[in-house]
C-alpha cells in the first residue's frame, strides 16, 4: 500500500509533462487530461485514506523509500515519502480542492488559447505541493517547497504579456526565495547539529542539543514559513499575486500553497516545542499578520485583493495557533482545512462574478448582483458566513478554537494574543460584510458606466478578447464552474461541524502533532460569547457604512489609515525605497567599480608599460655617437661594478 | 601495456582538427560534418572511458606512462580519477552540441581570398581545444598538464578573436576591434597566469626533481621529499594564481565578460563550460594534491575571495545590459561556489564542487546556446532590444526559462544538488561564510528572472514580432541538455558514485576529516 | 724609468681615443680615434711583455696592426661609399633609423 | 727593474733560433674551419676568373658544398668522440676542440647553410631588365640613384661577393667559440665582424639605410673591439699570457703570473677585474645585451634582410659560445665578482628589450628588440655556471637561431612597390590574404613568445631551470615577467595579421623559390621538433656541455 504514495505525485507530474511537452496537438483535450489526472490523484488519496483508517491510530504512518537521491560521504538525502495523518489531511485537501478547481478552470479559461499550458502548470503545482507534504526529509520538502514556488511563478505570470503580471510573478518568486534562504540555512544547521535532516532522526534527537541551536533552526524555519505563507514581513507578494487567473488565486493563494508555512511549523512541532522563544516569535508574527491582513482587507476595492488580505489574516490565525504549540497545532490545521474550503469557495465566487462582469474587479462597480447570479450569490454567501464564523458553520468552530487556545496560552501573552485574535474576528466580520454588501446588494452601480476608468485596469485580458468595454450584462456562470462552487460551499458549511463533533479531527491528528489542553483563564463559553459580540459589532459597522448609505462609485479619499491600507500599509513603498532603489544603486556603483577599478588596474598596467616603452624608445635617437656614449658608460659601469664587487 | 584509451581519446579530436582544417575551401559543409562526426566519435571514446573506469578501483586508472623529456624529468603520464573521468565525459559531451549550435556561425560573409577558410578553421580550432582540454584532464604529470594548460590558449584565442556575433550594433569595424581587444585580454591574462605558474613549475622541479603527481605525492607522504613551508607556499601561490585566472576568481575575472561578450555563443560555452573548468579542476588536483599544507594555510583568504566572487558576480549580473555579459558574471558567481566548495575541505564541499563543474557546464551550455539562438535571430545582445519573445517563440522562451532556472539552481534541476552540497560543505566548517553565501541564491533568482522578464515577457516588441521559434537543429542541441539537467537533478547518484572515491582521496591528501555533527543522529 | 708609466700612457691614449670617438663628428676622425685606441692597446701589450719578460705581447702587437689594417680597408670602403651618397662624412647625418 | 734584467731580455731574445720547434697543427680537428675558409678563398678566385653569367651558380655551389662538408667534418669529429672523451686543445693551445665548440660549430654551419639559401633567393624582387636579382645591390660601389647604378642594374650585375664574405664570416664564427687564447679570440672576432660590416651595406633597396647601418655597425663594432683588445692587454699584463688555461691557473692562484713590480703599483686583481670586464663587454656588444645593444635595431633594420637573419642567428651563437668559454674556463675563479654584475646585465637586458619592443612599428626592429630580450634569457642560463647552464644555453641557441632565420625569411616575402613592406601597419589582415604565410609567421612568433609545444618554450624552460638550479630564482621570476611583457607584442602582430581588416593597398606576398621555402620549412620543422620531442637534442647538448681546459 505504501507503493501507492508515489503514484499520488506521479499522476499530476505525468499530466504536467504530457501537457507541457505535448505541444499544440493536445490543445483540444489538454484541460480534460489535466483534470482527470488530478482527480485520479484524489482517488488514490481516498484509497490511501481508507487504508489509514483501517489501521489503529498508533500505526497510521506509511513510509515509502524510493531511491537514494544524493549519496555523499556523511551526507545522505533519500527520496522517501512519509504518509501520516498530517500529510494525509493535506493530500486530501490538495487533491480534492485541486480537482474541483481544475474543473472550474475548464470553464473559466475556456477562451484562453493557452489553456493547455495553464492546466500543465496546475498539474505541476499539484505534484510539487504533494511532494512538499509527503517528503520525509527537509531537503526533499525543499524541492517541493521551491516547486510550488515555481508553479506559482508561472501561474501568477500566466498572462505574461501584461508587465504587471510578469512583475508580480517575479516579485512572488523573489520574496519566496528570501524565505527559502531561511529553509536552506535551517537544513544546514540541522545537518551540522544532527548529521541528518530527515524528520525521524531530527525529531528524535531534539533533546540532545542546545536550545540556542534549536531556536536558530526554528527561527530559520519561521522565516521560510513567512515567505511561503505571506506573513509579515514577507507578505508583500500576495496582494500582487492576484494578477494571476482567479482559479490560481483560489487554489494556490488561498487554499493550499500559502498554507505550506503552517504545515512546516506544525510538522516541525518537535523542534518548536523545544524552542519557546521561537514559538513566541511565531505567535507574534501570526498575531501581527492577522491584524495586518484584516486591515488591508478593509480598504481594498479590488474584490480579489480584499480576499487576498483576508487570506493573509486567516493564515495569521493559523500561524498564531501553530505558535501556541501542542495546544494549537490541531486547530491550526483544522482552520487550515476549513479555510481551504470557504476561501477557495469565495475566490471561485469572485471569479464567477468577474466572469459575469467582463472581468471587472472593482467592487465599486458591482452592486445588486444577487438577482443576476443566484448560485454564485448563495455559495459566496455561505462562504461569507463561514469565514466570519457564523455559529454552526465551519469557520465558527475552527476560529473559535484558535481564539480559545490563544487565551489558553496564559499570562499576559495569552491576553494580548487572545485580544488580537478577537479584534481580528471583528475586523474580519467587517470587511467580509463590506465585500458582500458592495457586491451583491445596493443599487446596480455597473449600469451606465461610459468606459472603465484607467486607474482600475482590467485584471484579466480575456476582456480585451471579448472586446466588450461598454455596459456589462451580468449572468450566471456555466455548470462546470458552479458545481465546484456548490461543493466547496457544502464543505464550508458542514466541514467544521463534522470535524469538531466528538473531536474527530483532534483524535485523527493527535498521534502526529500531540495535543495538550492549555489552562485558559476564561471559560470556553466566554470566549465564544466574546467572539459573537465582535462578530455582531463588525457586521453592524459594515452595514452602517455600506448597507444603509449608497456606495460611491469612485472611492472617497478616506482616512489616513485607509489610504495607508490601500497601499498595503506602505510596505511596498518601504521595499521599493530601501531594497529596490538601494539595490539599483549598489549594482550600478559596482558595475562602475568593476570597470574602472578592477579592470582599470589591468588596463592601467598595460598602458603604463606602453608609456614606459615610448619613453625608453627615445633613447634610441639614431646618432651613432650617443650609442657609443651608452657603450662607454656601460663599460665604465661594468668595470666599476666588478671592482665594487671585489671591494665589498 | 594495454590499449592507450586515454591517448586515443585526445588524439582523435586532434587529428580531426588537422583533417577539418585541410578540407578545401569550397567544401564548408563537409568540414562541418567531419568535425561533428569526429566529436561524436570522441564522445563514444569518452563513454568507453567512463565505462571502463571502476570507481572502486585504484585512484588513477587507464594509466599510460612513457619517457618523454628525461632532462626535465618529464614523463608522458596519463591517468584519470573520478573527477577527471567526469570532466572528460562532460567535455566530450558538450563539444558536439557546441559544434551543432555553431553550425552557421563561421560561414564567411564575403571571402577575401580563395584560400581564406574561416569555417574549416572554426571547427578545427574547436576540436583542437577539445583535444588539449581532454589531455589536461588526463595528465598526471605536472609539466604535461602545464603544456596543454598553456597551449589551449592559442586556439581559444583565435576562436574568440576570429569569430564574433554576426550582426553587431556598431558595425563590423568596431566589432572586430572589440573582438581582438577581448581576445588579447583573454590571452594576456591567462598567459601571465601561466608564466607565473611556469616559475612555480620550475621551482617544483628544483625541489622535487620530477613532475609525476603520484611520485611527488608519495615522496611527500613518506617524508622522503621535504618542502620548506615558505617554499611550499610560494609554489602553491604560483600554481593557484594561474588557476584563479583561468577559473576565474575575483579580482582576476575581468577577462571573462569581454571574452564571452565578444565571442559567439558556442565559443562562450566553450570558455565557461569547458576551458575554465580546467582551472577549478587543477585547483582540486594540483593545488590540494601537491601542496596540502599551503592549501590549508591559504584557505581563509581563498574562501573570502570566493565569497566575494559569488556576491560580486551576482550583483554585477543584475546590473548588466548585455545578455552575454550577464551570463558571464553569473558564471563568475558560480565559479565562486565551485572554488568555495573545493577549499571548504569537506567531502560534501568537494563532491559538490566537482558535481558543480559538471552541472554548471550543462546549465550554462543550455542557457548560453539558447541565448545564442536568440541573438542570431534579432542580431543584438542588448536586453533592452527584446521583449515579449515568449509570445512569438514559446519553445525558445521555454527552453530559455529552464536554462535560467537551472542557473538559479532550482531544486529538481542538476545545479541545485551541487550548489546545496557546496553550501552545506562550507557551512559545516565555516558557518558564517556559508550563510552569507546563501544570499547568492536570492541574487541568482533576481538576475535570472529580471532577464527573463525583460526579454521574454511583456508586450511584443515590433523587431521580434517576426522571430521564428527554435528550428530542429536547435532543438536537437537544447533538448538533450535539458533532459540531462532534469535527470541529474533527480538522480545524481551515477555521478556522485564516480566522484566520491576521488574526493575521499583528495581529502586524505590534505589530511582533513569532515567535522562530526554535534549529535550522531543518522547512524 | 719605471715601465708602469708606459701603462699609464697607454691608458691615457686609450681614453683620449675613446673620448674622440664620443665627441668627433667626422666619420674618418672617429675612425682615427679608434685606431688610436688600438695603438694604446699595442703600447700596453709591449709594456707588459717587457715586464713579464716574454715576447707574447710584442707578437700580439703585430697581430693587432694587421687587424687594424684590415679594419681600415673595410672601414674606409664603407665610409667612402657613405660619403659619396651623402656628400658628408658626418656620423650625425646618418640617422635615418631611430626610435 | 734593473738594466741587467733588461739586458738579459735582449740576450734571451738573441738565443739561437734552433730552440723553437715547428708548431704542431692538428689539421683534421680544425678541418671545419679550414674547409670553410678555403672555400671562401676559392670564392674569391671564382669572382676573379669565372664569367659573370655563371658566377652566381658557381658561388652558391661552392658555398653549399663547403658548408655541407664542414658540417660533415664536425659530425665526424663529434662521432670520433672529440666532443667528449677525446676533447682536447689543438693548434698549440690556440683552439679548443671539445663538446661546446663542436656543438656550436655544427649549429653555426647549419644556420649559415639555411642563411645561405636566403642569400641566394632570386625570385622575390621583380626581374630587372630580364635578369633575376637577389636582395643585394647590383654594384655596391655605385652611388644610389646614380646613372652608374642604373647601368649596373641594366647590365645585370649582381654582388656575388656576398657568398665569399658569408664564408669568411662563418669561418670566423667557427673559430670564435672554440678560441682558447685571447689572441685567437680577438682575431676571430675581427674575421667574422668585418665581412658582416660589408654585408650590411649591400642592400639592393633602401641603400641609404643599408649604408647607414653599415657605418653604425662598423664604428661601434670597432669601438667595442678596441675595448676588448685593451681588456686582453690587461689580462695579459695580469697573467703574463693570453692562453685561457694559463690565465685560469693564475686566477685560481695555482700559478703566480703577475710581476711583483706591477702588483704593488696597481693591485694585482685590478688588472684582472678591469680586463675581464672589458673583454666581457666586447662580447656583450656582439650578443646585443643592454646597454651595449643600441646598434642592434638600426643594423637589423638597415641590413639586407637575409643578412639580418644570418647575423641575428649566427653571431649570437658564436658570441655566446665565446662568452661561455671565457666565463667557464678563464674566469670561474672570479665567479663571485662577475655573477652579480651579469645578473644586473641579464635583468636590464630582458626587461629593456621586452619593454621597448612594445611600441615598435617596424617588424625588423621589433624582431631586433625581441632578439635583445632573448639575449637576456640566454644570459640567465649563462649565469647558472653549471653544466646544466652550458647545455641549456647550447640548446636554446640551436632552437633560437633557426626560428630567427625563418622569421626573417618570412619578412622577405611580404613586399610592396618599395621592396619589403616592413612597417607593421602593412601587415594588417595578412592572415586573410595569405593564411599559410601568416600562420607560419605566427608559429615563429609563438616560439619567440615561448608558448608550449614550440622550441621557444623548451629552450626557455631549460634555461630558467638551469638558472633556478643555480640559485638565481629572482632572475627566473623577472625572466617570466618579461616574457609576459614580450608576449604582448608578439600577440600584437598576430592580432594585426589575423583580426584586423586587410588594407586595400596592402602588400602582396611573393611566391619564393624552393630556397627560401627550405629556409622557412627548416625553421618550422626545428621549432616544432624541438618543441614536441626535444629529448634527443637535449641529450646532445648535455653531452656537449663540458669545456676542456
């Protein structure tokens, strides 16, 4: 049964290979091949899941050793897969949501002549993501880690002829590379400390080394996680990543890839548990990010960017939870899964809206769409309720648990983190309600729009293809798109309840992550109550701002915070000034140095000899008598020198 | 005395060069085919060497030894260890692609005289270089090595100075002057290095009395040959200088950008992927093998220089406007990695460095040859002259991207394995240097992706709108390289198995042991 | 009289000749100065032979004269041909080739 | 000194002649020299009696036969073991027949033979009035540009005297390195110098420059030989003899030669040191070492190119041979005095030659300076004062001489309206117009630059190795540096030939007769053979590396 694990990865990998090498002759069927193979991978995942359930909780870890990858003296990297409850969860999430989004893309990318390649990239992503979660050592994980980075690079920049897209893709890859630096340093540290970087040996020997080492390793892992999961300070790429086609945003930048950081932390729980300082850092990063993302989410008028902000903030929750240690691991993963459902659903919904609105992304040009695209409205709405944590829906369970856990951390930290989490909940309720209202309620602001204003450029060039710039005709999306939305909506409604009732999920993951009940200063019910209050407050404020009053079609100037938030709280500006400008100056000056100094020395020497030669040449003035003089002088010197030699 | 396989492997291309040069002026195509066939035959021989080589066996295998210049204590001694085998194979592998890629690079525009035969010359010179490079990988006699180390400059010099990119922004006149400047710079740089090495070679003779690598090593091991510390250091410096120029190591690198910029892409590949490898190879075999103590003495400085090369090369690559110059600086950065791996004095570092030589050969070849195809289409080397190529020539763009990703050593492609090994190997002994070096990863991503974005993406520039996609010949060149890059990225074991024993030997040469991990976890 | 003085004389003559070569322009005169140097050598030879009490030096002197004569032949030939082409025997005029 | 003593001198001289026996001359062992000089006399007779039409052929025939025969004699002597076991001093101590002298004589003879071919070349210049002409003046006596010259040309005169002159020069050169007493040395010096002075003046084209070269060469040469002679006088005064062996003994102190009266007036060693220095200076002048080099560029440029080639090759061989013998046989006792001085000379010669050459614009001058630099390299070997040093110098000279002749032979081929086109700018793009010639010249240049697989490299390595062995490591380093500098201008020429666009009014490359082809071919062959498989010749040189005393 272990041998099936490789197939999980093989299927989408094959798909990618076939689609990318296959060439034009596959254009007609390419998308179906892609979808089929990802579905196949999902089926294999189910089979393995069944197999795992068949075993007792203690022995639900399958290891498949494929071959020895890099055998060098004292350095062993093998291609070995580990399938345990944690990775199983991810496998199902990835392949499941992945397949749905493949299906959705069939419809969404219908009019793109490079659809085949798109599906090739999607499959490539699946393969890499599965490798990431199935790897049994950090180096192999690193391969998957960069693999998803590559896939995301290709997909964000899928519409390469748009400079904005190309830039966004490059930015994403670069920021991630910074994170990857952290991962590779962590691996090197592990190697020098444990002589290995395979999960088993590392975790089992955590006890044998100094805490300082472990903290260093943990912090490096955190850096990696920040890069991949768009956590502060490496979050800046996620917003721009929305340049990619919406399915990509749904799959990669909401449901799966961006959560890899959480996976990394949870997977390395053993290390983090032994490094409390690092854990604190993790929680801080999580808390800051969840507020940061939420605030950004409030200010964006671009529906996808708003959702991106929310993604950032939700992952903040997960990271926060993961930072809490055994108290939080399970809930981090649980929220990750439920978030996978509803956020993917929301993005697909957004995509469907854009599909119907000539790829308009500015929510200020939406409004009253509920009667034009009912299915989208309902699924989106359910997703909305789920994310704000409406009682009974999946978000409610997972987020509530995290907030509890935050308090359970105890001490002032506990209060601060819990408070941040609560505040985040309130803001979440606010901006999601805002999105909801601006999109589906209010008057139809998209009517009698002469032409789209230049400063809100189309996110998706398909519009140009269809050449409709005039008034859009909102319409429901085709089945192939709505079905996945419905499925995901179902997931986001019942997922949480299904997991939480009888702590199913807890018991499922506990063997891997371990679990401990913190001693919360406040009772669970109080927390829930507080959460509800925050929720209501958030919704109320949003309603007051966007439900009662009509939404202006052109964004008002807004408060300082709003304006800052619109610019991602000036993070990009900081990067631009410090890194980009500084870097440009550095390189330019280095080029100058290389040319004048390093090369100059060489050319200077040559020139120097030339000049010397030219000067010495003049001695040869053509007069025989001066030649005789030099001979005479030479003879004199010769004699003198010889006598001198004898004298000394 | 068995069949002299190594000699034949080198002699074949040499004879091929003569034959190619002798082809009559009118028969250009014949010359091309002849050269191609010869290079393929050489490849076959190299593969036989690879097969006949037994990783578990003696250090130097397939050895040949004949008296040559007794007065100088010089013998004609050939032999290959794992490292040599790998590099011989790499050389023999790349040459056919180089020839194929340069198929039309030397077609005369208008011929001045009927006896002027540039095409024949071009391919003959390439084969001559191959012969000399192969011999320098095989020589186990310092003097013999030196001879070919120096002699290969001449054909390279003519290749750089004699054959440049077709269309040039400032017309043929300035082009030829710039070319000859680059060629002279290349030659003088390396000649100076070589002559300083000559002084050291003579010094070695004065000290040791012969040039046989094995004999000297053995004599030193048994203590029958004692070198004063200062002597050893001076000799080491003499050797290292030459290799550092060839490699090239900062600050002796400035010849490379000019040379690569002015020469045609295949020749540029010949420089970085093949000829420069002799430098790093020689560091591993001669510097460490002959002067272990001095090598250890110099390690800190060399590591710092290597580190500078890594970052400096990468940063300058970011700042370039000329595609080939960019690749040149990228190579400088990579050579920094190789040298760092060699002098980290750990098995990971040295295996990584050796692997790196091979992988860098493949990745640079892939990238540069595609760049060459690109330039031959648009007739400009300036990044700014391109844009949106991806739309009109997707296959070209795709291969270009893969080459680029290999250059930034993306996991899953061959260079990643070697680069990571080098980093780990360095880190275990010199953590600080290892960490700073990882910055190179980010910078590599920067210059590759910027290059890709500027040339391939964005709106299609009018000048490139009519650009044809890769032709069959060009695909035949690129596809195998990419396949190899992927294969060696996923399954480098075949190479590591060959390399590891040799590295073990080198480590014992310098009496170094890998630092033990803090806790013995793996075992 | 102490024969060493003859050596001093020889040295003096030699120096005079050398100086003449350095300062005179006319090729013939320069050549004469060289002859003077040769004769200085002859004087030295003879003196030494006198001091050592063997005849080698005196014989060498004869050889020197012969060689000098040969030199005259060749030298004059060259100088005269130069003079005929340039109508001047100044060694300084003959400076086409320089640098 | 008392009158009695003086009187005794008289009476000594007045003794009956009967005591003096007839000198014993080993004609067999001197045969190479005697053959060549004899042939030279025959050549003179030919000039006198053979009709003009057939003189050229007669002269060439005589010279070739003589040189071949002389070489055969050398080989025979060597194979008889005169080079090694039976090495001894012949002709009453005047001539040393030993390894170095035979090796050098062989080299000189071969070089002369090859040089002779370039002398005899008659295809390069366009035929004047229907009769083929060589590169020598129709009638040296006639004033350039005068009617008499025109007439001479019309009449088809040729200066066939060059062949006897060449033979005389060769004869002198054969004696020079094997001279075993200072008198023979001096005579030999003059015997090979005087014909060369004349040959320099005989160019057919650019006669003014040719004559100027001759004058400069003659005056400076005579000046130098005057110094040599004075040095000889002083040494004679020091040792009371001019025979090498005797002087060496006195220097070593085994025999006291110096007159006490002299000793107390001028410090005994002063004579030795001053005299030695002056003789060495004369020899350094011939090899063209800085600061005695200044004649070289002018004379090389002005002389007829075949003469330049021969002179550059053979003179260097002979002069270095003599220098070696002087320093190794006569003055080893005072090694510690002259070595530092020679160090200095070698260093400034290497660097000076290389540096000044960088900015030369005339190919012949360029080669002249390169020959100066090479003189410096060879000096490095001379200084080694070891058997290795001797053999390495011998080897270097053998390799170098043929490369030089070959290179100058190529120079004779590149011509335009004004004769040879020696200005570098005219060589631009030669590689395009006639790749073969350019390639051959490139080979020679690479050999000069000392690129591996050429004789230049083997020689340079041998010399530097000897020097380093002799403890002159700094010299090696400087030699290496200066060869790096030298490489620069050799490369410049190659760049010019191959990489720069040919000029429309560029020179043409004349198709030579087999004679020059042989000269060039030999040059290439020697370059490559000595570069790739030098062992045999190295053995030869090392066997010949011992001087007889």
